[in-house]
């Protein structure tokens, strides 16, 4: 098969790495890719938000299967254009992608199907939002109602913090967006990944990520500073509860609305006293959760994504080894605030690339033969082992071997489970 993956981050490197291991994969192209992806696939310069450009590229390269990695092309309707032209695609339609692109849409779906989630209210102006927060008190959660690269959420510990977050959103920090104010939910957060072909659902793994930039879960939220899989808090019984009360009702409601969901549904959950409530949905693999999931799934990932795209999920099982994976994100100093681009990263060539240790590239490029940092989150050092402690040790071995003075990472990834 000729396979095209859209995206250029750590998630897409992990997908490419896993898919390359499957003998069904003949030619693998990733657009735009990055310095690490270039080691396992062809990279192509392509505007992945342009329906016409992606369609033309897929036709010219006789692509058999397109996997859409990030949320932006899904929200832009790239999957619809490809499907309309007869291509096999992994990723939801533009309409179904509203489950991530619109917080309001997701809340309305939850209300319609009875899925447990936080109480909420939507505002299109700052003053009523601030009044609502003042009346409710803190802690309280402020969300930009749109795609904000994982950074549009503030868990405000004071009313003043909430007011500042509201003002920042209405001042255009993330573009033109409304605000959703949510009840604060206490508990332990975990991620649950489910494939859906529009009818059937197949759970394919659990993970926990670390959103805060600093050790001990301190500092501002980021796109994710590390993750591990499986998530011990998501017991088999709790997974069954989530499927019955949240995921299957959501998939059924989407079908009822005439926008069947096909792709991966990433359910962010808050767990307390043996009960789970939905924090949010994403409609693509998380980053860095994808890195730990792919490390554990390996080559079977392609078979699962194909079955999902072809509408035959009911026929395929997931084969899990009794193992653990953990990934540590190395980010540029200053992230998630302003950071310097173009700093050289040394020591990458000597790193092991095995089924137990792999460094996935997120924000990298090659300039004059040297790998340089081009993003905020730059590398994901990933280890796999029979225990989480073993996976932790292997991931941090990779971190120690990388020579990048302008980078930093958290030193406590996996602390809850360890």
C-alpha cells in the first residue's frame, strides 16, 4: 500500500514508526514531516490545510490510504474532500470533528445523550462571563471555544485568574473565539482511546499525560510534557463504565445527527470515587499519548486503522503485551511562552532505535546537516519495559544522552503511578 500521513509532529513520527513495521506498508509519505520522520518515511512539502493541494498530491502519488494526524486538517474538511474523491481515509468528517473544534458542540452532544460531564455555560462577551465567574466562585475552568493547540484551557484557582483568562480569550489570544466556563472537577485525569467506524467501537488503550510545564504538576498548561501507558486508574471495570455511559451514547448520538464518527476518539476523563466524567473529546491521537500507544501497539496499528476506515472494526481484536511505555518531552527553554528556534541538538545519531527505546521528533528540522529545534515541544524520549519503572529508566536514559543545552524536561513523568 501507498500510505500518506498528514502532519509533522511527534504523533506523526510515532504513527509512521509503527506503520512502517507492518508488511502491508510499501511506500510511506509524511507531509510535511520533520527531521526524525525523514528516517522512516519520505517527507513532502504540502499545505495540509488545503483540500485541493492534498487531493492533488494523493492522486499524483497513487495513495491508497490517508491518515490525518492533527486536528486542524480535520476541522478544515480535508477528510471530506478525500472521501468524496474515493480515497480511503482515517479521520472524522469536518462535521464530526466539531467534537474537538467546538467545546459548545461537545457539551450539547453530552447533554443530548446523558453523558456525565461538568456543568457549563457559554459566553460571547467578557462582561457576562466575568459576572458568571464572580457568582460561581473558584476554582473554575475557563476554555477558549475552539482549537488552541492544547493551550486554551485555564484551571483558575481564584476569581481574578479566571477573569484574566476570560479577558485574554476575548482579546484574541487564540483568535476569534467565545468562552466556555465549566465547573471545576476534582479527581485524577486519564485518557482513553477508542476507534469508531461510525457504528462499532473498539477501545485501543489508556494513558495519562502531564499537562503542566513543571515538576509536581506546577506552572502553566502545555500541550503535554510526558505520558505513560497503561493508566492504572482506568481499571477494566471503569473502562466498561466509560464505554457504556459516555462513548457509545456519544457515537450513537453522532449517528442520529447524521454525522457518524469515524476515526479515533480521545476521551479525556476525570475520575473520582470510582466514577468517570468527560473533561473533553479530541478527534485525533493525543501528543504525547500517541508515542506511548504506538510504542506498545507496533505494526498492528496499521491493521486497526485500516479496519476502522473500512468499517469492519467488529472483525478485529487488539493484541496487548503485558508491558508499559513512558515518554518524556524535551521542550525549548521558555515553552509554553516565547522560546528561541534554531538551536542545534547533538547526540541524536548515537541513540538506540529499538522496540524498547525510541526518540520521536516533534519540532525539528535539518539545517546544513545538523538537527535543530523548530518548535516548543521538540523531542519525545520514549521507553518501553515489562514494568513502568523499567520504561521510565529507558526513557530518561535517552534524555541523558541528548546534548541540547537550550532544552529542558520534567524529571517526574509517571510519578502518580510510580
